[in-house]
C-alpha cells in the first residue's frame, strides 16, 4: 500500500510539473506575441504592406499636401523637402532635406525617423535604403476628393486621432456636396492643357483637374484617350482632336515658370488659325490654373479649388471669376519665399486671340500662380533642345524650346 501511495504521489507531482511548465510556456508565447504586435499595419498605394511598430513620434513627410493634412490633425514633423511651400507656418521649422525629387538620403536617415511618408510617383526609389536602416516608408497617391478623405482617415489613425479625422472629412464632404448640387444639367465641354518646360499634353479624367470636371458634370474632351506610358493622367496633344471637339472652356495646368509658359503658348498657338477659331479662344475663356490647387491634389483646400474651377466652367451658375480677379500688375508670378503666407489664388482669363489690341496691351495677367520653386524652368536651356507636338490635319510641328 505504501509503495502504491508513493507511486501515486510521484505521478501527481510529475503531472503538476508538466502543467506548470506548459502554463509558463504559454505565457511566454503570449508575451512574445504581444511584444511583436505592430501599432499599425498599412497597405500603401503601391500595394506594399508597411508595418509601424509603435506610434510614430519622429515623422518625415515629403509632400506639401500630406504635411498640411498631418498638421490639421495635430501632428508635427521633423523633416520636409527644402522646396515645400504650401504648408503650415510651423512646419517650416522641420529640417529641410533637399529638392523634393532629389532628397539628401544621408540627412534623412540621420534624423532617425520612425516613419517617412512620400509620393508613389516620386519616392519609391528611397525604399531599399530606408528599409535597410529599419525605417518604414509609406508611399501614397492622392488625386480625387475620395483619395483626400482616405488620407485624412489614414493619418488620423497614425496620430491616434480618428475623431478629428472624421470631423474634417464631414466638413470636406459637406462643402464639396454644396458645390456639386448646384451643377447645371447642360454639360459644357472643357479641355485641360498641361504645359511644362518639356511638353504640352492634355489631362484625362484621372488627373486632379479631370476628377474635378467629372464632379462638376463637365465633359472633358480628353476623357478616354490613350494615356502616355510615363504619365497615365495625361495624353498626347492633338490640335485635330481639339478642333473637332471645339471646347467651351480651356484651362491650363502650369508646371514651371508661368510667364515663360504663357509667352510660349501665346507664340505657338496664339497666331494659329485653327486654334483661333475655337469657341473658347474667341470668347476669351482660356484660364491658367494656380499650381497650388491644380498641379497636385489641393488636399484640405479641395472645396476651394473645386469652387474656383466651377466659376470658370459655369460662371452663369457659380458667379464670375473675374469679379474677384487681381488686376494686371498686381499678380505675383514667382513663388513666395519659404515661410511666407500664401494667399488663396484668384485670377481671370488669358487672351490668346492674337488680335492687334491684345498684342499692344499684352495678354491679361491671370491667376496668382505661385509656380513651385522646385520646378525647373526653361531659362538658360540650350536653344537646340526641342520638343515636338503633332498638330493633326496641318501635318506640321511646332517646337518648344
């Protein structure tokens, strides 16, 4: 009996030890799982999964629009592009890291950020170096107003402030809705020209301005056209197609020095007979758009940009843009100094009529287009550099220097 009792005690002790070992192992696994859990896992706009281990405190943002959203949600950054312009005043205190398209990677990594936010089309090349340094890179793309609200929601999560994000989005949705509900039933045809030092193309429905035209119920004559391989939001310029569609309004998105691009368009198209016969040109409805609102997504200023475009397309419904226009000679054609307060853009139509009167007086000065300083202009470029654009039935070329 004593032996059996001892055996039973031994077996019970072994089982107890096994249970305790198993329980301790389980706790260890739970602790390991908890410690390895990320603060946030995000699939960015390149399709890559980005793991943010802890709530980020040292954030670098490489685009004006995302910086403005981040600050509106109560965030603060430690680094930015040197070329940033349209950002909150306090954001200029962040360390400048070079040109937005040519950042100083050494200075960026030296800041030891726990999160870097950039643009899909511009900063994907930073991925390998940042990944090697253990720095998560979140690449985002923002064109439509839905994109804007998605990014507000995302940054609200990053900052742990979803309530503020929801409040901002409700305000955006309400303001945009108030503009859209006034759009007339009768559609107007519009052409969006994209003009830079390198090229003249047209913007399709996937561009920032193209998306706004769609909201306003206007017909973008380049919608559905075959996009360029390098830029899917743009398509080749064809005067034949433009003449065939005969748009009611022409708007120009400017990337570069506004005075020089205006001068070139005036010289290349202003005296072209086919272009002069266009309804938009004859009625003086050619507008240069402020880069602040139309070169990239205007972010939290989307309602203001949409209202601005609505006045251009449907002045009979939304009011005349010219009533609020700055007078010729008062418009600043250059970018403001870093840190300067940038007023909301206003403007008026430009003349491409080529008439003797317009040549004598000069084309009316348009929108306060503060062209981004980082965009290189055609100043000083060799006159032998040419870019050609096909002019349809005329079977000829005009060259951009």
